[in-house]
């Protein structure tokens, strides 16, 4: 079991998962987002390869269009 902070809220998962799997669970996989993991920006191309670890701190920002 791992615990991850997402935008300041603690979430617990039964097993490790990738950033891409997390975004799919959050229904954000098709959105334009920026993601920071433990203070460092994660490029979209690495979402499938990076596995979340216990204690990770994520900040997820969804781009909103308009004008």
C-alpha cells in the first residue's frame, strides 16, 4: 500500500501505479495538464514509465482554455 499527496490531499493505493495510471483513474488522461512530482516537472512522455512511490507529493494543474 502506498500513500501519495495529490494537490495537498492524501490518497492511498493498494499497489504501486504509474503516473499515467493515476491520471486515468482521475479521468485526466486526455486533458492538457502539467504535473510536478516532489518539486520537479515530469514530462508527459515519462508518465507511463514513472511509478509512484510511497510519500510522493504531486501537484497536478489542468490547463483551461478561454479568453
